C-alpha cells in the first residue's frame, strides 16, 4: 500500500541546539525531508555567537514514521536534540474545553440576581410555566453528547474514559461551527435500558441529544426509544451525520460522472450503523439498486446471521465484495483499511465513483486509482473531497434548537444534504471539488435554514 500522506494528526515539535554556522540548519531540514517528513514551522528560540536553539514542527504519517525522523536528526553530527513532543498530545493536556460564565459578577447586586435570593424568582417562574426553561436557562442552546465508549472512532470498545477526548472534540465543533454548548456525557454502562433511562433523567438540562460512538445494533434501539420517549431532537451522528454528508457528496459526484441517483448501481462495504443509515437515506432519496456487503460478503437472504437492520438490504445474490462490485457505478466504503483493491475498482462501470471513508486509513489509497475513477472521496483532510460529519451536525442542531423542533426527520436529512451540495457552484464543480470545506462559513447557516424550513412544513416546530 502507498504510505499515508504526512499530516498534522502525527505532528512533532522538535527543539534542538545546533552550531551557529552556515549549513547546519540545512542538514537538519534535509534529514527530515529524506525521511519523508513535511516541514511546517521553523522558529528561532535563542541565539548566541556559537549556538542557536530552534524549534521545528514536522508533520509525519504515523508514530513509527515520527520515531524514524527523530532518529535521523539525532544521528547528525554536532546537532543536539533537546526535546521532542507530540503536538496532538500537547493539545489534549488538561482537556480541550471549559465552562465559563456569560456575565461578570462585579458586586453584591450581581450575585443577588444571578444566585440567591433573586434566582428563586426564576425557579418559580419556570415551575409555573415549564416552557420558560427555554428562555431563562441554557437549555435553548445545549446538546448532550452521549456515548458508552463501545465504538470509539472505529477503534473498538475502548470504554467511557477513552471516549472522552472524542466527546470533548465534538463539543468544540458544536461551539465553533454552530455556536452550540455541547456537554460530554460518557456513561459507565453499555446496557441499553440503563442508557435510555439515564438520558431521560438528564434530559431536562438539554435542548437536544447527540448520540456518539455507540456500537450497532444497540445504537438503533437506543435512538428509536429515546425518540419515542423524549420531546427533544435525538440525533445519532455516526448514522445520520454520515448519511447527510455522503448524500451531499454523491449528489455532486453524480453530476461530475453524468449519472443519476435512480440509475446507478451502488455497492457498500460496511453494514454497521453508518452503512445502514447511509443506505437508508440514499434509498429514500431515490436510489434503486443497492448491494451491501459486510465481513461475510453480500447481505444475502440465504444467510441466517443478519440483524433486522441488515435484513432490510438483503438480496438473493451471494458472494464477496469482489463479485458484488463488478459493473458497479458507485462504491461506498464504511469499513476498514485496504479492503478495496485497484483490480476491483477497474472492474467497476465506466467513470466510477469511489467513496473510501474508513478512517484513518481508507479502503483504498487514492493514489492507486487516480486515473481509474471519475471521482474519489475519503474521510481524510489531506485528500480532496473530505466527507466530514462536521458539515452536518452543527447546522442540523442549530436549526432544530432555533425552532424548538421536537425531533429530526428524514426530510430534514435530505434537505440538509441538498443544502450542503448546493454550496458548490456549477462553475466550481469538478472531480476534486464536490463538497464544501468544513471551514466554509456558509455551511452551518444553510443547513440550519433547511432544517427549520422542514420543521415548519412538517408542523413540528414550536417557535
């Protein structure tokens, strides 16, 4: 397989001391380049007549790659490595989020209004008119980010503590892209009934619930039951965020390939929560021919091991991914690294679309089939066409919270996907530009507007 592109997720900061003479810094940068590292910043920390101290930031492709680069620098004569730090670990020291006050407490008067005795009047007002909780507390702008740590980032069942960094990151994204206050809730249980009851008990604080990294098939039941038992939006991002952004990308990829959603043959590899949700949304949007595979091959009606969710997509055919993909127009991978080969891609229909979304390593390296596909997309930020859930969930919740929608519907998913796709103007659409950047400031606003419009049309908006 082609080695992954160096990127900031494996970024090093190397502080070193070197002679203050011509050529020594060049020898360091050459050693890093010869090992395949990407230089980012070079900062001068200190300088004397004899020596300089510099700090160099280097992007690498893996922990092993980082180690090789450091060893190459240490091997240089008269170069002294003073310190090496992993910038991703540095960023997480002490956690990534905090809670702050919106208002200053400048004196006794402020304290009397914000807390006792003044706050008692607010409590009575809410007790008399419960809907006032949306106006007089943080509930109107808060989302619980709930996990049990059973399916963390495709890494497996790591538990609630190990899931916390992901939930903190999610809270950052909610705030940065949607202006929403997200709170990480990592539960020390993987019992479905207990999770449902716990979320119900904490629901008074929150305007919505974002379920995250909960393994299938339990995630389906948890989401369904919470939707039935609570009157606030429940959204499982691994399912619906992925589905919305995939739909948006596919809308535009089909334009590039000059094909229609109704006519293409779509093959999935990966039939977990995200795979099932994407397939459902594509079918609801008009896709007619979908063939899904899991580790055992095609989801066939002849198999006795299929969950109810997988049975929705069972077909009479049997076989492996290699057989299923022959003549397919679209491949959607939500599985694992290296499971799609160049030979499989070349067996697809003319001008195929390949979405290899396994993270951190896709089902196939884009470099291996660059000349064989009409459009290639991945989940990675270092390749064109990143299919990233952050394009969806901040705007979805922003819209739902602002109109106090009681739920989030399939129509909202479809409208959100179409809204994201619409941000790529026809004149800008090409094989490497089918989806907007996550930093495009228009995204959350257009998604929120689409969600609100649907909520009003469906009669589920409360304001």
